[in-house]
C-alpha cells in the first residue's frame, strides 16, 4: 500500500446558512482544490458525505451533482456515503484506502449538511432516524436521550455523584467554547461559564442545553493523493498514518453505554496501522456531540482508563499546555455539527494544526493528530491518525 | 491487486413484502453466507446498499443494524452506500476493490429496499429526489419523464417514426416478461404481448404502463473474497474480471439523452480491466427501468453502435440463442426493481448463469457476464464483468 497524503483542505463557516448544499460543498471543495494547486479535471473520484439532503432539499443521489458543481470529469465516479454523524470520516477513509491501494492517485473528499435551516423539529426527527427504527425510535428515544442514559450509567458505574459528574461535563463545554473563540469558522465564538451550563434549560436529564452541540449548516473538503503527488506538491504534507472503522448494532446488544466498543475496535486498528499509541498523539478532534460524549471518547481513545477521564477538562489536561489538546477547533460543541460534514471539519482542523497554520489556537509542535467521529447510537466509529 | 471471487449469493423473491428491510436483508445475506460455507463471524466488513429506508421505515444509518442482524463482528465496519438505482452495484464495486487491494479478505455485500409497500405516491416522490433538486425536480420532472424525453430524442435523432420505435420498445417488455416466467423470484411471471403494451395506460408519452418497471420490495447479497479463500472454498468460482463506475451531472449538462456518457466511461473501464470486448460477453443484466433504457444500454455497452440497437429484442438477438442474452432474469421490467437491491440481484443472476445454475433460463455455455446499473437521470453508472 502506498503512503497517502492530504494536499488541500477547505471549510465553510459553520452556523446557519442561506446557501444550498451544492453551494456549501462547492465553497469548501474549491478552497481545498485551490490549496492543492490541482485543477478539478485532475480529480479521479469524489467521495461525498451527506446525511439529510433528501429531507432538507429533496436531494438524493447528491454525489454526481456535487462532482459536476466543481467540474470533475465524467469518468470520475462520485459516491455518496451515509454513516450518520460519522459520514464524512467514513467517506474520507474509503478515499484514502483506494488511493493507498493504487486505484486512484488523487481524489476529492467532501462532506456537507444543512441541519440548522431545516428547523429543530425536522432535525430532531431525522437525526433520530439513525436509531434502530423498530426498537429504539418508537420508544421516543432521541440522541440527547441516548447520551443522557450514558451519563447516568457512567455516574452509577463509577460511583460518581451525578452533580459532581455534571460539573465535570460543564467543564467540557466551557473548554470547547473557549477554544471556539479562537476559531473564526466556529458557530459559537463566545465564552461560557459554569453558571451558563448548569442553569440552562433541561434537554434530557442530566443533559442541559449547553451540554449539547447545535444543529449546523456547513461543508468541509480535502484533496487526498498518493505519495508521489504529495512530494511534487511543494506544500507542507500531512500524511494519513492510520485508519480504523468499526460498527456495533442496536442498544439492546450494547448494554454498557459507558464503553463505546466500536470506538475501541476502530481506534485500535488506527493505532496499529500507524505504529503509534495514545501517548504519541498531540492533538485530537473528537466527537463531543454532548459533553458526556467527550468524556467517553477520551477514555475510549486510550488517553484515560475507563472511568478516569471525567475530570480531564476540569484539570486542564485537554486544553492548550495539557497532555493532549482535545477539540482545539471548539469541537462539535462550539464549532458546530453539520452532521455529514463533521468528520472532514475535524480533518481540516488537524491538518491546519499539523501544518502550524492554526493561528491563535495552534497546538505548539503538533506532530500527530487524531480524528474521532461517532455515528448513531454508538453504532459507527471511524478514526484517522494524521502526522506531518 | 489480488483476484476477487464471489463465493455465495442470495436473493429474496421480488415483489410486495410484509418484511422489514432488516428481515429482507437477513434472508438474502444468510442465503449468501450459507452458500459460502463461512460463518458470519468470518466477515470482515459489510457494504450495504439502501436508498429509501429513511422515508420508508424512518431508518438512516442502516448498515450497523444490518451487520448486527446477521451476526457480523464489532470490528467489521458496516458502510451504507447510496447512488440511486445503482446503489448496490456501487457497494459491490467498493467491496471488490478493497478485497483486491488486500484491505479485507472476505466481506459481505448486500442491497435492500422496500419500494412497493411505501405506495406509488411516496415512491414516485422519493425516486424523483435522485433528480437535481433545484433545476429538475421543481419542473415536475419524474423518471418516466426523463426516459420519455430520451425516447423522443432517440426517435428524432435517428429519424425513426415514433410508432415504429414504440413497437420495438414493446418487444423489450415482451422479451423480459417472457424471461421472467422462468424466474421463480421475479415479481411478474406472466407473458405479455404487443397489445398489452400498446394499449396500456399512458404514463409519460410515449411510455405506457408496460414500458415501465414496477416498484418492488426485496434484497440480494453476495460474499466476496480474495483468491486464496475462493480456491479453498470448493464451490464453482465466479471471478470479478473488471469494474467501472462513472458519473455525470444534471441534465442541462448532458443534453443528448440518447447517449449515456457515464455508461460509456464506466464500461470502458470495466472492459479494459478485464481485457475483454463486448463480443466476449455471453449474458448481461442491464438497467431496463424503462423499455427505452434497455435500447440505450445495449448501445452504450457496445453491443450495437449508437442508433442501431432499437431492434435488438425484435430480432431475437438479445434472448436465448441470440448473440447476447440480455436480462435472462426478467430484468428490472419483470423481475422487479427494489432500487437499493437491484445491482446485487443482477450479480445474483450473472453468478447463477456462470455457474450453470439458472435452470430453465440458463444461457448455455455462459462464460462471461456483465452487470450494468444506472442511477438517477443518467448520473451514475456502475459495471461489473464477471467470468467463471
């Protein structure tokens, strides 16, 4: 297998947008293409992530239209992936695998979603379609409910009083909002404090409003190429060192929601391929759809043993100057979560960090970065390890 | 790249079903697994095709649930693909590419759809979402309209009187219904005649009811493996000799609907990889969503020059004993068209043909078979060439 590198990345502002999916995708894709120095006609395939275009715009089969939007050639297959919130990472992984395999030399990867403009009702309804439609959806469960259960189970399993856990969860939100203030593309660029979180409206006990990421519109993209093209490019290369993807069935098979077994399987694949361990990782963009989700993730990714990651944000170990910087972009929590774009926005951030182009939120000397994206009720996890 | 073979295939009856998507998928997948002689625990990944589960059952993110339904291991990534009617073929191609590349040794591929039970209104509405949502959908265009335009353009371009073209189109329907009478899994197993077609209700001039394939429920699956596993299997191997996939943007960029340029690009890739030409192909399952679509396909796949394929069914050249047997299964027209399953049902038929297991519809001495699946308004085409 050949080495695979990332040439260009692009990302729209995340938030509420008047643009169509294709316009958002085009904006991010053309920025990535521009940075790569390659014409669209050079792209040999498009791997596109999108979840809800059929509901939001009445657009299925979005990939060929997206390819045409930015001028890809007819012979370049354009393929849509959908893996709930892990959609874009899954698309990027398949792209990188096929470049590594020699099927393609250089490809475009993009993710796009309009989840803000569709309104809260339709967003909540369609997001919940990533739950098992026969056993979970009909019970009234939605995603805040899934992670609320996980928080209760976490508190019970580790004998942590819930008010104490909630204070640590609040610190995750405060940290990621603080990070977001340094990201001009983030949906929220405003500090919050403990009072903001703990006095917010209750969403799904114990999750309050500021424990939850927002609905967002946005897109992100990357140009991925084999080592020869990367070497000739001349820009600062970022390499795909390891990849993983794993799946898990419905909640009744999972039982212990404090351990995301798909994540453990996925990240193990990625660490093994990269020949690295959690101790080697300088910066992580991980799936903080809810504050408790970041706590589960820092444990699942191996930075803390199970049950010992809850105080990571409180202790300052996951911000600048800490042992590993988690979500310098602001994460899903503050940067926003346009679900089909999220994984590539994580890639965008890690690439900028490894190039030393992250401005005021730069993680000093970052050499190894990890992308972690979770889809559904712990059903899909996809990880990418990047290095410079 | 390693040789890739197909061990087991499975398929449900196509038609109207009371079963859920997961039940249909499970039925086809377990048949394929059973035929492969391998336990589900041996599968290293699932590649799943589904288009409309979110509308029909409220199920997005179906792949991990499908994997769990048949007992795949947690570490096996389950990935959903959506490429309109070409969905399952695109899933199968990505599976075969990753097995060829050595990423996986043996994987499960499945496609499933419930497009009959959702009712004609919702089916028509959601199918039309594969058209460009901003330029085509709002004009009132649906898929019968796209292919009706193609028929008119074909008649005009080749100066063929429309009534004459319609008689040749009717022969496609008559042939495929005849083939369907020999397929116990087909939705329609009943002969029709010219009168049936030419006196049917008008759907989109010049397409009448029997020019159109039905809405269908159903599933199909295959187990795909690298050459070593195929060699040890002991069953009659069928090899993936060539693959192609290509894309084309909206209709305003296509203009000449009589030439499916994505098909020409895709099948060229497949022929080149296989080192074969159209003359080598014994049997084809191609995308006859409408009768005119089969005429476009026999030309686009290289069996006839452009403008010279319209009489293929009339002359008997595309049935048993002809130069190439087209849609021995009955095709989408008579076998049915559960859109996310169709490509793998085509694979199922070609595998049975190449093994000599097709019973009364066996193409004698079939050695090379071609799968052709078209998604959207000529937007995606995916081809597989199989040989024994």
